[in-house]
């Protein structure tokens, strides 16, 4: 059985994962409109993954006797001044998600809720991979800079990146 405070913390994470899905979706749309199909597909796929992260949390909360809360979401950024800026925002976003996961680990230990602590380890590993992917992409995008040819090739190659699920 979940304590009220852990239930609240998990529900906050449900909202964060739903917002992450929207963040990636908005980036997918922006890239698609700009004609970069590879980047757009990467973002669409990632948006789906974030929804999976949210659903996994919802199931856990309900199975543990809590009530998953579906809440209003913050609107994501829908315009970016460049691809570089978009990928910088993506990394910042993933870092903030990792911080929130870390807080959940901390609270579950404080409350001696080892079931939640165990469950949340999957997210800890996931965030390590997601931050690493976001950093790799940003390094490449920074190298490309304003080179249109480089961006074209990157758009083709992003599909090959090892995307975690
Ligand atoms: Fe990329 O955030 Fe979910 O876990």
C-alpha cells in the first residue's frame, strides 16, 4: 500500500512523463514542418516512449492501492530558433526529469517504501541512457553548427542512434 506522500510524488512523476511526451511531440511537429524527417521520426518515437513511461507509473500506482491522477499539463515550447536550441532544451528537460526521479528515490528510502524504491530503479537506468543520448545528439548538432549539408546528413543518421525503450 502506498503512503499518501509517495502516492503524491508518483502522481507528480506521472504528470512529468506526460509532459515529456508533449515536449517531444512538439519537437517532432516542428522538425517535420522544417522538412527534417529523421529528426521528426526520432521525436515521434520518443514521445511514444514517454507515454509508456507514464503508463508504467499509472499501473504501478493503481496496483499498489493508490489512484493514478491524470492532470492538466503544461504547454510545451512549440517554436525553436534553431535545431541547436531545440536539442539544448531537450537535454535540459531530461536533466530535470532525472532530478525528479532522484527525489522519488530519496523519498521512497525515507519512507522505507522498498517496493517503490525497487520500481523506480528502472527509471534511474532509463534516465542515464536518455541523458547520454541527448548529450550525444547535442554534441553532434553543435559540431554541425549552421552547415546545412551536415544537418541533412545528421537527419539521415539520427535513425541509427541507439534509442532506448
Ligand atoms: Fe525521458 O523521461 Fe521518461 O523517464
